[in-house]
C-alpha cells in the first residue's frame, strides 16, 4: 500500500500548514484548504472502461494520448472486470494518473437515473467500487490518485452538501490521500473540508452551464454542446478567462483545476488535440504532497 512503501517517518503537514508552505515557496494567492495544489498546470481527465459485457464506448482510446489522467468505471454505473483490466492496460501504456469513476449501482440507466440511497448504502457503494479498482490496479503496480463521481451522483454533489460529504468521508476512510474531483461548487469544497480530503473542482468543455455555474441536467434540450467549434470556444474561454457563457447568456466564472473530456464529444480526436495544444503544460493531479525530512528518519532505517 501507499504508506507501506515509505521508509522512515513521514511527516505530513496539515492542510493549512501545507498551503502556507506552498504559498511561501511559489508565491501563490490564498486558496481553500480543501483545494489541491498544482505546480505546473491543469489536469485533463477522461472516463475509461464505461462499457459492459460486449458493449464498448467508441473513441475512448483515441483521446488518451492527449489527456493526463483517466477515471475507470468500477462496475456500478458501468464497467466489469474485463473492461477494468483492459482500461488499466491502457492507463499503463499511456502513463496516465489513475482515477476511480464511481456512480450509483444503475447499469440499466448508466447511473443517470434519480436514485436515493441511505447514508450507509451510499458509503458502502463508494467503498465497494474503490476496493474493486484498487485491488485490480495493484496487480499492475498502480494506486488510485483520484476519484470522480458520475451521472446523477455527480449532479447531487453540486448542490447537496450532505451527499457530497458522505462521498468525501467514504473516500477519506478508504485513503485520505486521494483527490476528489467534482463540480466546481461550494458544496464540493465544503465536503472536502468536512472530510479532510483535497478536492479538484472540474470544468466541462462540452456541457452547458446555468446562470449559477451549475451544469444543466442531461434531460435539458440544451445540456450539451454539439458543435466542435462551440466546444473549442468554451474550452478557450475556460482556459484563458476562467469563464463560460451560460444558457441565459450571462457570463459565469468557473474556478477549476481539472478539465473533463470524454469520448462522446463530436470529433473527439480533433477536440482532444486542440485542447492539449491550449494546455501545453497540462499535468496530472497528485495524491501525495508529502515530504520526508532527513531528521525524521529513524537511525536504524537510514541505511536500509
């Protein structure tokens, strides 16, 4: 496991201490303690292995050369052991950071139907999915870096602090070093603060936002941008201005640390290539911002 590989005593600063040290070293403006720190750029993440049985999502592999992390479906809303193993092979081949793509147990509805689980059921569902992917990833020598919710669970987390906190606390139970990717909302930040996990607010290049900065639901007739030109224009506005034009025409600021791109966008190859060109210094999220101080190493371990 992650902690077992470290020799000596690992000193991990508190969120506030780590933030202060990072700001002093890199002269960064103050940020929420729940936000992760990224040294070089923005992460570009995508979903992977969202098929089931004989069904596969077309185009998933085509955009992998242009992203920095991939979130593998863990068998709830999509995915099965064979798809997960194939996805892990691709993550290894392209050298990507590994994420768990978790959702409600709803294969038939692809995790987009409205479901309401009790706190204990939701916690168990999250832990089950993380355990499944983590177990398979270890056979490849991987560990999970991030966790990204899917579908209706993702939507809930944008406005329901209770649901977001249950998910964040389950992640913290499994591994408090993981990064929670989610909607760029106050609910996500509040959940991260409550659970003691770091979060990475996310922006979408092909989804339409409302005037409050929330994604329109999939059932909305204008929820998805269908023109490559519109998608790239929104990507440019996000990357260079931190803003989008909402469905009502207003300009909304979106603060994010990762951009989501999936295989379902029109002309996904071209979109992915252009997005990476806009972000030449794109980098994956990191799950371990710790340091090992020399004076903290046990004397008997110093020469092992």
